[in-house]
């Protein structure tokens, strides 16, 4: 299990991580959506499980306009 975070904190952390690691914008958004959803989906609010994040990220579709 990870550290307790809120959904907004999780999304921001994912966006910053993506920026610092040079991920393309759609990948940053996908991870932000998955991490924030995982943070609220867990039995203990705010604890994001890595497997849950990976499962949710596979379900997120982001397209560039």
C-alpha cells in the first residue's frame, strides 16, 4: 500500500511526476485520472494501491484534440 493521499493530491502528484519524467500529455492525464480514482476506491480512503492504479489506467482513454 502507498501513502495516504486525497484524490486531488494524487492527480497533482501524477501530473508533476509525468512532467518531470517527460511523459506525453495524454499519459500524464491517464495516470492522474487512474491515481485519483484509486485513491477514493480503496477501503481506506486515500490509500492508492499500485495494482488498482494499473487496472484503472488501462480503462482510461485520453485523446488529443
